[in-house]
C-alpha cells in the first residue's frame, strides 16, 4: 500500500471495467430517489466518496446512495441486482487497500446514516448497533456504562464498526481482545438480491445452531453481502492501566521481552508494541513536543507494554516483577513507567505517530504483514539489504522502518522515499516483499485486508482449492457479481475479462 506524502505516484493500474455491468442512467437515479431520501449525484458531490483517504485510488462513481435503514438497503440492492449495476458498500473509508472506494463507475452505498446504537445488555456486555456507528462513538457509549469496545484503532474517530467488521480490523489491543471476529455475536446483512438475513436479533454469547453465517461476512470486505446491523460483545472497561516504555538492544531481545511479558503479566497484558530506531526518529522529527524518555541511548528498539486490569496494586506488582525479570534476563537494558495517564498517552503517541510521521516525510510504501516471530524483523533487514543493492541505501534518501504489534506477530514495514515516488524503487519492493513474506511462512495481509491492492497475491497464502471455494461462495451469494467488484478475489477466478 502506498501513501502519498511529498510527491505523487501515477494512478495505479486497475482491472478493466467488466462488460457484465450496466451503465447508470437518469432513470436509475430517479428510481433511487424513490428508495432513499439521500442521493448525491454528479462529479463534485461524489468526489469525497470516490477517493480513498490516502489519495491513492480514485473511482468514477456518479451517484452515492445514503440509506437510513435496512429496508432501504434491501430495495437498493434488489434494484441494482436486477439492473446489473455494480455496488460498492462504504463505511468510514479509512482502509489501506482501496476496498471501500469504486474502481470504475460503481454505485456507492454509504452506510454513514445508519448510525444508531439500538440496545445494550449490561448482563452480557452485548451491544446491538447499526453498521454506520463510528467506533469512537461506540467506545464513548460503552465507557459511560463501564465497558470498552473490543477494538482500538488510530482511525477510531472516523472508521465505522460495520466497516471494521467487514474487514476484520485488528488494532493495538489484539493481544488482549483478539480479532473482531471473536467478539461478534450476531450480524444482519443484505444479500446482493436484496434478501435480508437477520442473525443479529437474538445476540446470544452461545448459539451453536447450524452454520455460523455471520463469520462468512466478517473479513469479506463487502463482496458477499452488505452488513447493516451487528451485535458485539464488549469487555468490562479496566479500572487501572499501566504503561512501560522499554529499550531492547536487538530483535531477539524484543522477543525475549514478549515471552517474559506473557509469562509474568498473563491476563493483565493488554498491548505490547515495538518500534525500531528509524520509526522512532520519524516521530521525533515531526512531533517536536515529544521526547524519548529513555534519551539518546543506542538500543535499537523500543517496546511499549500496557497492562490493564481491575486492581491497580495487583497489576502494578505484576508489572514490577516482569520488569525485574526482564532486566535480570538482559533483554531489557533500560525502561521507564508512565507516572500518570497523560504521560502514558505521550508514550502511546511515540508508537501510534509512526505511520503519519512517515507519510508526512515523503512517499511511503506501506506493507502490513504477519510472520513467525523468528522472522518478523528479518524481513526489514533483508529489505534494507535488497534496496541498498538496488542503489537505494537506507539513510539520506530513504527511510526503511519496522514497527507494529509484536504480541500478535504483525509487522508494519514502511519504506519512505524523501524525494517522492520512483518506479525503480517500487519495482525493487514488489512483488519481492509479498513473495518473501510467503516464503518465510507469513501472510501478505495481517489486518488491513485485500481490497483492490492484493488480489494478485492471494495465491501466495491460499491453495487453489481454497481459492476455488471462495469463488464458489461468491457466486452462490452474489450470482451477478455486483457487490464490490474487482476486489479481494483475482478476476480470473470469476471469469472477469
């Protein structure tokens, strides 16, 4: 995934428009106006919905529909399916793989107006809500009731929970709460032909009756159906949170700190993140009000450890024992505990500010991958060596940085070109990064999905029978292939031209 900062890349090549889809007509727009009260038409009105937040992809949709109910979504899809009009479901549009914006002239179906939190069961912690609820709004709602959203993203003020579920979004507290897939206890979705499938009205924590249909929709990126309502199980909000910022001399030491954290912190460990020296310097160069509390030491990595539980004294004692063990082991050479919530927030900014800081510095090639822990940082070292051999040494012209969620083996590899987009640099990275990840036993997409960015690399992680079954499911649930075309599955699997 590329993120334009200074400089711009040519628009990426996209799949050819399929002849199976009809052209939008004025009669279609008139029909849509009978189905929903919010219809946007024309280039200028649709432009914000055509462009992803990184300005990497730009579609040519001429109409945006903003339904206010599941019934309106059903009517719209029934009509589009009959007319063979392609549709792109859209949430907060914060994804990194171009999955929520049109490729060509698809109809945009924005769920933004479906933003009601309908019910909350304090006994089970289950919230039932519409797909357009913003994640930050859900968390605020739950906070007032002593609970917390089971997902924490930098885009929480913009992303929608339906979109989070459709992409099976990850986040910094995956190590504590797992993926959103595990927290979902119900989904209502609309099939391509307008059929409403309601598996959300009885949101039980345990329901072992037949196929788990909601799981098909989670991570499908809007290609199998449009999620309209969902039920999420929210955990209790921790009463006490502690954050430590640690220095490790090499990545083996980072892995050692992770092993000790799991052993000593166990149930109170809520996040464990790492940044390398290049990533940290990018933040400090941009965020001038921040400073590394460990000073200018030469340790190559920083590790952020967060504990969250119900008893601050108990959790603090566990954290102290962990730190003692880490220093005795030698995997940690320096460290500091945040003395207040505000100081903890500043430590989190050192980690969460990496992505924006890299993007602000130049043109960034972003890769979201998962790898076995033994190879997690090896990819970064090999990338530096490869680029240096190709005439792009790490330093004055480019910055190669690795950071991410070490607790769940999710690496964010960023390559920032200070001078702007250069095709030879991209060619040195791709497809090598994806092929190398697969060779090391990893996944080419850890938490950001496939979208229109990675369909051609899906075969690196899924064998032919699995890909064929995915295509069968797509055809069974969306026979006319109108839902989010050109995304996730390689066109050849669906006999696209």
